[in-house]
C-alpha cells in the first residue's frame, strides 16, 4: 500500500498526540491542552524525541496537558503561528519577533546559545574556496529563514550573488538539506549548527562544515496573549525549573542551546532590521 505525503503527515501528527501521557484525574483530563508549537527544523519524529521531556515537565508544573504540534514545512508553521494556533511556540527569532510585533504574542525566554548558520558539504567533496559554489545549488530549509537571509549577504561579501552565481534549493528540513549536500544533489547546505549536531550519525559522518556564515539570537519561546499574565508567568517559571532539572540539563547538553536567557533590546533591534525582508519573503503566507 502506498502512502501519500498527506497521509504520512497525518500519521505523524497522530503519533505526536498519542505519545503524550494520558490523564486519570478528571479535572486534569478536562483542561484544554496547552498547544506547544515547534518550528520543523528536524523531522517530526526527532522533534518529538527531543522536546517530549520539556512537554512532560510543563504538564507536571502547570497541571495541564501539553500537546506538541509542528507543521510539514516552515511556511505552514508561520501560517499557524500568525493565526494564533499555538499557546506557546518555540520559533526562530525573526518569526518570533514578527509574531510579537503584529500577531499578539509575548516573548518569554531565549536560548542562550546563538543560532549559527554554517555551510556544509559532503566530506568527500570539500570546497577549496567560495568560487567552487559558482553555478551550483545550495540546499536550505526555507528561503525566509533569517540565517539564509544573512547567509546570502555573507556569500555576497565573498563575491557570490544569488541566482547569478548560485541558487538556493529548498528542502523539507535542515536534515533533508544536509542529505542533499552529502548525497551530491546540492554542492552544499546552509543549515544551523544544531541541526548538524542532531543529525543522524551517518549524515554527521559524511558531512563537513566549511565555514560559519551567520550568527543570530537563539530560538525564542513566545506565549500568545490570550493566556493571562499569571499563566504566562507560570509557564516561564516552569521553563526555568526545567532548565535546572536533570532532564533539562540533558536537553540543553544534547541541543547545545546552553540554557535560557531573557530577551534583550539588542535582540529586538537586530530582528526589527530584518523584518522588512522577512515580510517580503513570506509574502502570501502573511495574507
């Protein structure tokens, strides 16, 4: 029997819900689940495996079921984010800033470690210089990603212009973009350093990081303003308690995100400068 992409996605979403715990207590069971949206930078299976300990700690601290949700691609995630589908979301910084400025979200915390955009090639086909990219394809997860916006600017500083000297090709996730580079479908992939660290062992083995092209603030944790101030404070306290726990230390060790910090005015200034290009690239997604 053949499964369509839509059928596969529906099955994975079902697994996300089924993997979360059941509730024996009637009052707990009757609470509307807190929806936790996570940008699909990895496969759904990997996102669930990495973030389930966080969801469980939130459930325990808040005494409310938590439902992890994601999307099949970045555009769909942004549509869901700006439509207010998520109570709490873990989002790239420029998407989060857009949601805060225009779509009724509030910043809670930011990962301490910045997001590093790195250019990766197949280990057997390393780049001698940026000129090796001329006429080639670079795999990315999404053209509207801030690391791609800044990566294109960094490549321009190296004398390479998008569409004239190289082209970006989109893949469903950072892992898929890595696979395109390693398999030779693309000359390189522009992905986050975290995505490379969390990639399957065989991809890590066959991939080679050439150089860093961009550095931006870490992922933001944002809460929708339909949640009361008290509930937002409780969520923030639960996240900070998770950071101090053994499960939290394992989470941050694995993802290399180093923990949480408060968002700053410097973050906001940097991200606000990127908003016009972010809106332009998202285009119909925001309409």
